[in-house]
């Protein structure tokens, strides 16, 4: 392949060649070795891009933070940052103007972003964000009031085959439409919380050792707000490393952080650590406006006979009753997830 053709391909990928990148709306002309000329208009951010981060210096950047800063503003196409294997102690911020960033790792237990402070390890505010095969962890410790690994308020965001690890408040799903597929999420207290509309499909939701665990604390505040957490074909169980202390743990599926808290658990495995009551009240929050739904779950903790008798706690009998909690309904997923290439189910 000629150098000119290679250059054209690299330009179209947004990497650029030569000393400088063409300016916005600059015409680029390439001579294909006497076989004619190709002319195109260069519009930054209009084509997909890919760069690499490697701790050993073999990539474009050594840190993920530097790579994020290099991303184009208000991109309408994915900007892929391949983060090679390693543990990166960084605190990442993706501002609103850094849209459509994709972090691609070498595996959720091989490429890990880790923090050790009360604040979030990664704070995502740019819409269209995606993480694939990445690990995010916050090891602030048991004495921290919160140990947020992921703070996400990006609309149309996706986590695919990722690991999100912490203790209290691990995943803060703040707002927007969020989709989690084949992820592992670890924590202790209220460790999946926030007011986003979020769907979790085929995820492992792991309780770390603590005498009392609450899996969710959804915070829908207004009855007209399209907000809620839906778990489809997920596992709610003890983390493998804490399995031996399982008998010492009592857990609830969730508690209401705000009055209209909404959680649906569908076709999922519920471990014996979950108390027969299922759900727990939150101090100073009512329990008469929430929506807590279970549908065709299984496992030793799935029996619903002794569930709390609050008005909004229901056990559904027919798929049509649970249709509101599908990705298509809750996230309008059919309009944006297919373009990502991530598999998802739009029905029960």
C-alpha cells in the first residue's frame, strides 16, 4: 500500500500524519502515484479516531488523563482510547464537551483505573461515553464515607464487560440513560445508587463482606421522571473472595434514597444472603410511593412470600407487566445502542 493511501486512511481515522494536522474545513489532496488525485474536506471530529495509552511509553500517551485531554471537543463520532494492560492510579474527569469517548481495555482485570480517595475514580459527564473491557476501582477503605469508583451522568452511556469495584457507593448512576452489559459490580452499602434510568443485563452484582449490605439505593424524586434501575438476568450474590463468610452477612435488594425510588429485578438469581423481607426502609424517606418489582427470579433468596408489604412492592406474573422495565422502554435503547455494536435484549 502506498504512503499516500496509508496517509489517507490514517487521516480518515483522525490520527493525522506529517508535522501538523489539517485545519478545520481544509481541503486535503493526495497524489496516488500518478493514478490521479483524491481531494477531501477535513472536518475534525467527523470520523472515528483511535489512540493508545501505555505505561511503558510505547503508545501515544502514558496516562489516560492525557489521552482524554487530547480528545476532540463535541465529537459526533466515537473517539477510542485503547488503554493497554496495567494498573493506572489516576482520577479521571470527562467534561461535558468531551463527547463520545470510548475507553477500550485489555480486560476488566488487566486494565484497571484505581483511586484511593473519597472522591470518584472516574467522573463522566460527556454524553455518549463507552467503556469496554475496563476495570474501575476505589479502595478508599472501610472508614471512608463513600468510595465511588464510577460517577456517571452521561446520557447514552454504555459499560460492556467491565468491572466496577469498591465498598460503599461504588457506582453513582447520577442521571441520563445508562446501559451495563456483562459487568461485575462490587460493594457493600447502597453501592448502586442515583437517579439515572439504568438497565443492567447479564451482570454479576457482588456483595463484599459486611454484616449488613444494601445492593441498591435508587433516587427517583418525581413521579414524572423517567428514572429507575432494571436488572435482567443478573446475579445478586456474595463476592467469590468472601464466600466463606456468607453466613455472617444479611442483605437487602435495596432501599429508597428518594420517595419514588424505582427498582425492577427480572429473571435474576438472588442468593441466600438476601433477607426474606427483600427490601429495607431508608431513614426519613417514605415507603408508600416507591416501585420495587420482582419477576420470575430464582435462587435461595428469591422467595417473595415474606417480602415487606409496602404498596409499591409487587411480584409480577406476566411479561407484559414488566415491559416498562426493558431497555427499549426505559432507555429508548433501539435508537442508540445498536450503533455501538454492543449486544442487548429489547424484550424480556
